[in-house]
């Protein structure tokens, strides 16, 4: 079986995998990275979002061959319990989650947005999170949390 090498949360990962196996399967099943979730399996819900070279991407339909040599970041790569990323702090402060199933994909999408646009408008935040479905009704609090994190990051 061929090997695929990529950066995962700042560390080199070398995985023997079928090149057509999905990144989500490898992350969860082989590498123990459990923040991206299987939702729809068709790249439509955002529960599996990870950052690939700074862009939010669906991992449920992304073949392993496509991440060779790339930088992949999951929620585990954003911050820790001891040193949470500003988005993580803001989501807690704004109580922007309920069941939590969609949150990792939303955090990754928001982090990708703030990487390329550190001072987004509310409309830009909503557009960036449009591909992430949340059935709990927390979306407005999530938008407030992203705007709060952007303000905190700009002030520091």
C-alpha cells in the first residue's frame, strides 16, 4: 500500500493508505483525530471540515492522494485546553454550541476565514459559515463568537 505524507496540526504524518481512501477515514480511524465528524458523506454539511493549506475543506470526500505534501489543520491543531485559540474562547463565552456535533467544522471554517480576513463583517462571517449546518439553532451565537474572536485577535 502506498504512503501519503502531509503535515497534520504542525507535525509530519506518514500514513500507509489507499490513495482513494478519504482523509476523514484516515484521520478518525488511523490517526485518532476525532474532531472532524461524519455527517452527510457528500461534502454538504460541514461536520467534517478541516483546513487544507489554510482553506476550509470537506474531509469526507477528499481522497488521501489530494493531501500529499499539504498542511492539514483540525480543531486539535487550533488550541489546547490550557491555551485555547481565540475562537474557542469566544465560542465558550458566547455559549455558541449545544450538541457540539457541527462545532469543530464551524471552528475550522471560522479559523480559515480569520486567517484570510482578520476583520470580517457579519455578512462575511455568515457567508463563510454557510456550508456548515447546525440543527441546534446556535448559528446566531456562533456568528457573534466569530466576530468576538476577530475583535480579540485584532486587539492583541
